[in-house]
């Protein structure tokens, strides 16, 4: 279906244990964890035999996350991050916007295939790897570039704008980490 060149996902530098995320971007990065789980589900579903109920389960779980979180996450990135990065990373901005459109189209195809009872695996086989590569690209390249180029004040402003957007749609921004067990 696609004839574009393969997507490049940068590797982490040797010895890197984890990427340090600016507080402004922490909530988006946390949301990425959930997205990666759905991506793995879809990739596994694509390998399952036809008619395996786990394929339908993976598609339903993806679509639930899509509606509840991912649509808003994409809009947050497009409204707050992409305009800020246009001046120093036009290629990254283009890639992210293009991949968002592509994933929207695939999510719509998956929903249609589910309603029709079609084989879901071909869509899972496209969407799972795209989702996975997209998130890794954002974490390893795009968010890192943003943090390098934007000043602390600008990042803080973006963080506030993101919080306001999340509050508006009733999504908790940064769930507090679980408290330690009582002794
Ligand atoms: Fe994105
Ligand atoms: Fe993202």
C-alpha cells in the first residue's frame, strides 16, 4: 500500500538509560507508555490466526484508547508542539503531522473493518508498527530536539497550555505516582 521510504527511528545513544523529560512534556510522555502497549497488542494481533478472538480484542482495546486518549494527545501535539518547532525542525513537524493523518485513516479503517466483520489483521499489521515507530521517534528525536531548542520559559508556557487543554477535556494531567505502601 505505501511506497514511501522506510521510517527511520533513531537508536538511543549507547549507554543511555532513559531520556530526561522536561516537566512540560512529562504527561505526553506518560501517555506514550499506554500507546506503546496498544502498538504491541496490534503487532501481536497481526500475527495471530484468522478468527482468533484476540485480534478483535486488540482492535477494540486500541479503538477505546484512540477515542479516550490518542485523539486528544495528537491534537495537543499539533496545537502546542508543532507550531513551536516549525522554525528549527520543519522535517520533524511534517513527519509527525503526516503520521498523525495516516494513523487517523488507519483507525477509521480498523473501526469500519470491525463493524463489517472483515479480517482486521492487515490493518493491525500497518497500524501497530506505525504507532510504535511514531512514539519512539517522538521520544528519541522530536521531543529531545524541542527540549534542546526551547528555553525554560517557553517550555513552561507550553506545559501550561497542555495542562489547560487536558483540563478542558477532563483528562487528568499527570497522575501522581502510587504512594508507597503503608508500614
Ligand atoms: Fe504524535
Ligand atoms: Fe505523541
